[in-house]
């Protein structure tokens, strides 16, 4: 079995997690809505991840909704002591599977309790406030009211640590005046590098950066350069994309999503892939428009 014992670690709140983790969003049904076609296959992916050494799983109660968290509970509860489950609040699903903001104090409180119940926990390790001014990317606007509500839930002992998702540097600074921010989760991969400067700033401060859509998400990465590099290294393009992120900065924690045990194994093996400097230079040119 693939194991990631050699993976380097970085602090997520008060615990050092392995930098190769797992994002559970792909376990729900098509469009992250409803149950998966094969629930046993979803449970197998989660069990394989933990057996391989993953101790950081990313989720939300709005995946499904409720489905992904219930699968995590069924597959893994009682949880290993070292497992850190990170969830997110701030959105809800419409009946048509749309993604809607859910930022009121009542909605955030409800979401925290939904996560606790469906995951079978008394306290959530890390909760990201998923900002929804623009669902597709960070947009300016004050996060004071919802983050204050979340910080109060932390004061009540329902949450250990708070993070932010889909945010700008200005919002991170505003957030830090309200409560400690242990991680930032934004859209980033080798073709989408708007957060380059932010990642380096967070690395200097010791804050984890968790790229979502590390493989391109709903539109998987496609690039002739990426394919060529992969072929030269005897790896798959997705493994190269993950190896590039792994090498990009020490504070990057990877949460690639997959519903397949075979893809999970391939993804976890990416930490061991050595990327020579000239191949990194070629990959760096992808975001500059030379695909
Ligand atoms: N904060 C936010 O707003 C936000 C937004 C989106 C996601 N997230 C989190 O980030 C995690 C990662 O993002 P993501 O799952 O959306 O996208 P992703 O990791 O970029 O890509 C997932 C896609 O890549 C495919 N894939 C995975 N491994 C592969 C491999 N080795 N070879 C070929 N295809 C492969 C998956 O299909 P298969 O299932 O067939 O492998 C799936 O279609 C999510 O699971 C979620 O926890 C957060």
C-alpha cells in the first residue's frame, strides 16, 4: 500500500498534519448533490486514505448536503487520535443544487451543529468561514459580522480553530483582528496562481495555505507542457501537478479530491516524485500563458 509517512508536516492550528491530505467533496453524488452511486466505494476511499497515513481530511456539511460528513462518520468513527477534520460553513444548497450564501448568525450556528452531529463530534477541529461575496473567487467586503459569530461559537468550545476560505489579503487582516486564523483555503493550482504573493506572506507568518481545486476541480488541468513533463518523469499529469504544489511552498497542505481508490493512491504517491529544476521552470511557464 502507498503510505505517506515520509510526507513533510505543517501546523494546522495546534497540530502538525502531513502535507498530503484528502478532500472529501468528490464523495457526494454528481454536482456534489445527493448520495454517491456506490456508497461502499466512497467508504473504501476514506478508509484507504487513513490506512495510508492521511491525517487531514477536508469536508463540509453542504457537500451532499450532509452526505459527505455522514460517509466520513460511517467509514472512520471513532476517529484516530491524530486525524484533523476541517470543515467549512457560510454556504447552503438550494433545492436545484445551487450554492447560496448562508452568513447569518443563525445559519452559521445551525451549520456548526449540523457538522458536529453528522460527523459525530463534540468539537470541530478547524472551521473555515467560506466567504460568498462572489462564489467563484475572492471579492472584497467586510467579514466582521459572520466571523464574530463564528468566533463566539469558538469561545463556547464548539470549534478549536478558525480558518478562512475564498478571501483576499484585506479580509485575512480584518479576520485576524477578530480571532486567530490558522489557515486560508483558496482556489490555486499550477495554472491559476492569483495567490502567489499571499502564499509567500502566509508562509513567513507560519499560516497554512490549502489550495482548493489543486487538480483543476470540475475542469481538470489540461496542458501539453504538463503532459510532456509527466511523460519525461514517468508519472501522470495529476501527480506532477500535485508534486509542483508540494514543492511550491512549505505551508501548502494538499487536499486533492477523488472518488477512486486508484486515483487516491496515485495522488498520495506524488509527494515522492522528484521534480528537477528545469521541469519546475517549464511548469512555471504554464500560468504565464505558455501551455
Ligand atoms: N473552499 C472551497 O470553496 C472549496 C471549493 C472546492 C473544493 N474544496 C475542497 O478542495 C478539495 C479538492 O478540490 P476538488 O476535489 O474540487 O478538485 P481537485 O482535487 O482539483 O480535482 C478533483 C477531480 O480530479 C479527478 N482526479 C483526482 N485524482 C485524479 C487522478 N490521480 N487522476 C485523474 N483524475 C483525478 C477527480 O475525479 P475522480 O473522482 O474520478 O478521481 C475529480 O474529478 C475538495 O474535495 C474540497 O474538500 C473547497
